[in-house]
């Protein structure tokens, strides 16, 4: 337990690539403002103050399609199950866009399910499945399912079983 830093890469596919055209009719669908594929990087710093719970905050860059370079401020509670050498975790993410792009005022909700594998006393790698719902002001929404891979760097040298001498 203590402070951690978690950079991660992610890639996802938009399964909601249609949106309703509000100008014509509720039954007409137009192509979404978001593309079919997104990728990005997230950097979260946080504090693990309970054995099964941590809270972090940081930045997320997401590329959704041309001119949709979205930078979010993210809040991330992390729930850890069976802490130890190979814990299973669930991250709940909320982000609010902080930059100006082709769209502004975007927000997202997401969840990441995965497992951490210890590398050394202060380093773990992690992989997981990501679910994210992006809400744009213009009524164009995207729901992405994807994969995430990252590392966790801990300030406490005894976080993993490798730290127990």
C-alpha cells in the first residue's frame, strides 16, 4: 500500500457507430462523429490506502478520428480482489475533456477489468478489458470495447511478494 503511478495504453472498437439525426427525425440514423477505432494513453497517479481499494487521478489522451484529439482529466477508483502476486482489479473511470478539439465538453464513463502480474519489488504489469461510453454534446455517442496494457510503479518496496525478504 502507498502511492502508485500507472501509465497504460489502450485500443478499442466503437460498437455504437451510428447516432440519431436530431434535425430530421428520431428514426433516421447518421454516421457517428466518432470513428470505429480509438486508441490512447492514460497516466494515473494514486494512493492505495486500503488493501482492496485505491483512488487515483490523472490524464487520458484519446484519438477517436481525424481532429478528435481528446484530452481528459480522469478520476479513477480501483477495486482490488485477492491482493498479492496476481490480483484481479476493477477500475471505474470518469473523465471530462479539458482541451479544445473538433468537439468540446466531451465526457466519458468507463470500466476496466484485468489482472496485475508482479515483475519486481516495485513494478507490476497489467492487462485488461476496457469498456468506455463517450458522450459528445452534439448527441453523437460512442461505446468502445477494447484492450489495455500498462505498468504500475509502487512507492512501497514491499507491495509485491518479491518485496518480502
